[in-house]
């Protein structure tokens, strides 16, 4: 499970990044607390990436610094094959969220996330439909052949507060954080069952 904790550098904007950066880091901290009390077949790594945001202008070389470095470190240590799947969390606390299917995610893993959300009664927040591609920290894993899914709320883009000074705590909801946590835990349980079978 992974998330980035950095916020965007935008000249002239006092950018807080409560949802874009802050929420996913907070979600991982809570998941760490919950997961340490549970038994599971898989070994879970909770990774906090820095440098997801571009320093100057988004490009293949000016973005995703932490995740690209992590993948290369695993590859150099010959440990990349130990990663069964990556669940990336990004902007997971927004009010009235829309976690649409993300188009660069591994299809079977994305289907587990969305079926878990549906089983939990969250299909309004996780609507089915056409996948929309997003460049995010899951891309280096997908490029390296590791299954990865981006659990990302599209509402901040649609409501216009993404990468603005309005990305503040009032845009966030603890209910959304709880919902995403439940979906993530249900997805991990499904992955555990795949290993056990």
C-alpha cells in the first residue's frame, strides 16, 4: 500500500494539500494501526512516497521521484518479484467522492477494488464506467510488470480545487477516509484469499 505525502509547489499559491497528499498519508497511518492487529497471509508494506508532484513541470523525468526510485531499488536488489500487488491511495478524503476506474491500473486488481466497494455498499462513490487514465505513483510499478491500482478521487479535479489554495481541511470528510479504509481492507482480504487458494 502506498501514498505520496508531498504537496505541489505552485508559485504564488499557499498550497496546503489537505486532500492531495495529506489524506492518503493519514489513511496509511490508520491502516498500519488496523493491519498490525490482523492476521494475514501476505506481508504488507506501507510506503510513503515523496516527490510525486513535479518540481517545475510534469513530465516523465519531473514527477514520481519516490516511486521511480523505489522500483529501481527493488529491481537492483532483485526483490521486485516479491511485490504481488500495489494499492496506491491518492486524494482519499474528499466530500462526495467519485472514485472512478483509473485507466492505467491493472484491470484484475481494479476489478477487485470496485467489487469490494460494491459489496460494501459504496457503489455510488465507486461508480463503474469508462476508465480515465491518471499519471500517478502506480505507473513505475505497472511499467515494471507489477500489478498496481490507483484508488483516486476524481471529484477534486471536477470541483476545481485540485492544486489550488482551496485544498484545505474543509474539503475533507472523515466518512470518506473510513470508506476508503474499508475498501482497502476488503481488497487486501481478497488478495490474501488468492494466496491461500
